[in-house]
C-alpha cells in the first residue's frame, strides 16, 4: 500500500511538479540574464561579451551532440543554420546585449518581450489576414509602450539613449524574423544541435566585427566581474535555462509555458531597481502592465490561429 502511494505521489510530481518547477526556473533565471548582461557590458565591449558567451555556450552544445554522435546538418540545412545564426544571435542577441549598455535592463527586457507584435506586423505586410483579437492586442501593447516612453521623453535628448533604443528595436525585429524563419524551416534539421551551431557561427561573426572595428579588448584586460557575468549567462542563461525550457515545452500546454514571456520582463525590471537603482515609477508600472496584457492578447490570438489552421488540415 505504501509503495502504491509513494509511486502515485512520485508520478504526480513528475507529471505536474517538475514541469512547473522548470517553468519557474525559466521565468526567473531568463529574467536575470538581463541584469548579468547589464553588469557585464559596464566593464567591457558589449559585442565582445556576446561573442564570448555564444562561443562558450555553443561549444558546450556542439560537444554534447558530438558525444551523442548526432548527425551533422547536410546541404541546404547549413544555409538555414547560417541565416538563423545571423538573425537570432549575431543581430538579436548581439544588439540587445549592446543596447543595455545605454538603456536600463528593465526597458531592454520589455522591448524584447514585444517581438510577437512585430510578427503580427510582418505577417500583415505579407498579405495574411489579422484576427480582431491580434489587432486589439497590437493597439493595446503599442499604447503601453507609449506610456512607458512618456516617462523617458527627456532621455530622448541623450543620443546614447536613442542609440540603445534603436539597437533594442532592431534586435527585437530580427528575433521576430528569426522566429518566423525557424517556424518555416524547423522540420528540416535537429533544432537543438542547430542551436549550438548557430551560437558558434554567430560568435565568429561577432569576433570578426569587433576585431575589424578595433572595439575588442585583450581578454587579459577583461575584469573578473565581466567574466563572472559571462559564466552566469552561459551556465544559467544558455545551458540550464534552455534545458528547463525544452522540458517544460514537452510537458506543459502552450497556454501555461508561454507565461515566462510575461514574467521575464517583470523580473528584469524589479532586479534592475534593486541592483542598479533603475527607476520604477507608476507610469512605467502601468505602461508595462498594459504592454504585457496586449502581448498576452496577441499571443493568444496567434495560438488560436495556429490551432484552427491545424484543425483545417486535419
């Protein structure tokens, strides 16, 4: 009897507890990566930090799949991997890391979170019909972003702030294009092995850019605090959190596992206030809440559209 109870309890934990724990891990630690990036780029060139992080993280992934004797991509699959390495890592991750050098980590996280809005806009210009819920969510999120920027109107006089916003927006748009391209090509290669290859390829691009522009520094001159930030970004951001992310995607329904997208910016904003003394006003709080609510509507609309499309195929 005790054995049956213990087995039932263990099964329940594995079915519900561990996936929720994985979701909580992703919600918190992916939010903290914005803080680590902010701290790291305070003491070294941002693109060099992104390059080192991607190189180490990507090498760990590649070594794992080499150990597992996973097949290498072939032919046209390399084209897809190279394109995604540029969109998702060289541009999106590289520019978002560079952006937080000039804007707050919380603001960078909020701008990064609204990439589904760009997906809606891109699909609209591709001639696809938008659901009313998606349009409403787009308007609400845009209104929330406007409320947030109302509190930063004076900051736009600072060219560094404008540059940081521009970098973050380009990074978000690049991630949106990368997400759409991934959806289109996902079935053509092992996505997890590809992730490591994308990181390694992207790091070579970023190393080349920093070397050609003379913006890198000798690694012996990089302070310990930046190395600790890189180690945290690799271990917690690129390895453990992504393992938890894959696990929760396999075990939880989309309506639940998408929660991380709304909690990450909140974590980044709160930790930015605590660690860096970044401002958190009522205006920013309201604007952030409105933005995330609109984002939820957009995501819900996209999921419903995909579900209907799948049902029509069946």
